[in-house]
């Protein structure tokens, strides 16, 4: 009888165990309740930089569920994109959420910030040249991230000169030439520095006649520079041999002809790439050196054309010299010389020669009926040659307006040694 009772009760225990097992979920996993994305927050400091995200699905009890497929998405693809494997790529500065979603619907997300940081700074122009003491040149700085992308928001830079005796630079990057020489102009932001190599060249002036009636001094003022004046041919040759000149202004009336040491040194200077603005009454051999041929003397006016040296002149430029009469030579091009403008006698107002590095004006520097017009013409002739040398073309000089124009480096601000490269990185 007891055996029969036990045989009846045993199936009941088995049934209860099956019910308990079903209640405990042994017949399959619980559904996904939540998704955790890691890292929960991330920041990318350069465009094109990447961040790998991962996702884990959990049930209501916090247990990890394996084998779950996720779909990845970025809430702002203008800031960052994300691929099918959770790899996010920075596109632009800003914020976005990276979300992983399961096929059942639950999802999780992480916060991603793209904030470019300064890794390198470039300064332009580089290299740079300033011709004339007192001349100015505007430098610009641009910051890049570690992947070489321009920062969307440029940092405020601090400017400094490696040698204020050669050139100074103000708070906005405007450099002013102080003396002949070489200097580095620095820009620093976010503990990162970059520099440009600046060479300052002088202007050497020699006219062998009274400069009191010459247009040269006023022209230099218009250009915004000063020149070194040579006294006599010996002083001129001695100064020219010292080097460091970007422009020579040479006026020959007859006292010291273009010959001997003067001819030798000017030839060396021009063939070496120097710029020369000249006038002469002794037409040979200086005219030939300037790639011109003299066809006669004296005329009444220059007739402007569209060349930059005539910018702002609406009509003829009258010539006169009350004390001596008109001193002007009529020229035609020789060799590779180029005719600029004309005269009322039908010849050239000026000759551009030697590949554009020399400019020969027909009138002597003291032969303008209106001194202000002579000063403007000579100033714009100087500026044209300066621009030729510095590759900084201007549309024309406005009278009275000043144009704006190795060792292992150390930071001028901190004295710390920087990387010996033009694009320097963080110190």
C-alpha cells in the first residue's frame, strides 16, 4: 500500500519541478532590457580622428546577453559619423550622441564632443622680405589640428619678433622694418608657436645733383620708408659693396658717370637680382645697361598708360625745371627692354629692363612741373620695383597712404626650445 502511494506522489514532484523551472526562465533568455555604450563620454581633438564605441545588452536582472546585433547611429552627422561597427569619425566641432539600438528596440547612447585643439601654427608669408627701413608687412597666423585641418575657430595669437632691432611686430602681426638683417616673426597660441623668416633689405639712394629739387625724398615719404643717402661715387660704391640692399635709386646728371667702379658694382648688384630705379642725362652706357636706346632729348609731358607706375594719373604729367629747363631723355627699348607709357614726342616714358628688375625713367628726378606729381610717379615706380622683389603686387600707391607690407629657434615668450621646423607643435 505504501509503495502504491509513493508511486502516486512522485509524478507530482516532477510536475512541480517543471513548473518552477519554467518560472525561473530556464526555457530561454530574458529579453533585452537595457543597452550600455562605452565609453560613456569621449572627446576628439582633431577632424578625422576616430573613437571606437562598444555596446553591451543586459536583461532586467543586469545579466549580459550575448549574440545581440546593434545598429549604430549619430544624432548629428555634421559633427561625427559612425559606422556599422561603432567607429565614430570627427567631422566638425560640436556635440553629438552615438546610439546603439537592438533589433528588439532598446538602445543606449554615449556623448561625443569634437573640439579641435591647436597642434601646429603656420605664419605667412614665409619666407618674407621687407625693402626699406620703416616699411611694414602684415603677417597672418593659422592654427591646425593634429591631422592638419584648419581650426574652425582660430585662437587668439600673441606676436613677437626674434630681434626688435631688425623688425618689430605689433599685436595684430604688422611688422615694421628697423634695420637691415634677418629675423624670425613668431605667433604663439595654446602653447604652440610658429614662425616666418623675415629679411629686411635697405634702399640706397644716390643722385649726383641737388636733391633739394628732387622728387626722391618726397617719394620715399609716400612709400613710407627711408633710404641711405650716398655722398659721391666712392661712398656709393662702398655702401653698395656692403650688400643688404633691396632697391637702389640712381640719378646720373653728369658729375659722376656710369663707369669704372660705379658701373662694375651696379652690374654685379643687378645681375644678382637687385632692383634699380634710375634716370640719366649721360645716355651711354647707362641707358644700354638699362636695356634702352636714347633717341633724343627733352619733351613736354609724359603720357600715362595702364601700367601701375601711372596709377591715379588721369592726364599727362607736365615736365619743367625752372632753374635749368627740362632735362628728359627720349627712349626706345633695346634688347629685352619694355616700353612703358609714352611722351608727347612719341617715345617711351620709361623702360622696364633686365627681366623687370630695372626701371629707367625718361625725366631726371628734378624735372617735374608739379613736384607732387613727380613724387607720386617716383613713389609708384619705387613701389612697383619693391613689389617685383617681394612678390606683393599692389594696384597702385595712394599718395599719403603708407602701404602695408638658421639657428634652432626658441620661443620669444618663454625661452623654451621649440621643434626645429617651420610648423612647430606644442612645446
